[in-house]
C-alpha cells in the first residue's frame, strides 16, 4: 500500500485528466475508465517509489556507522542510493 492516500491519488488523477483535456492532448470517450486507469497508474508509481524508499532507508541503516536522518550525509546517501535503486528497478 502506498503512503499517499487514495483521496490524494484521486485528486492527482483528476488534475492529470483536466490538464490533458485543457491542453487538447487527450480525448476520453469513456471518462470513468480513463480516470480509473489514471488512478491505477499513479497508485503503481507511488507504490514503486515507496518500495524504493524502504530499500534505501534499510541500506543507510545497515551501514557500519550511524548516519543521522536529516544530516547532509544522510541526504546525499539517500539521493545516491535512490537513483541507483531506481535504475535497478527499471531493468
């Protein structure tokens, strides 16, 4: 389950649909189906991000030295590991 709420995902899906419609980038003959699919894709995206976040935090916590959360070093390691893990997940 994603850390982002279902209502937030629904709101984002509506924003995406409205943006596509207002920019004349999409026509949705079945609005309900298009909205449902948009929500599904967003949910999958955020679940993937949450999964990577969990892996990255475990990696940092497993280091032999303690790296305080929020420190500059923690932020740098987080970004580095997040990018690495994202690339692995895309393969």
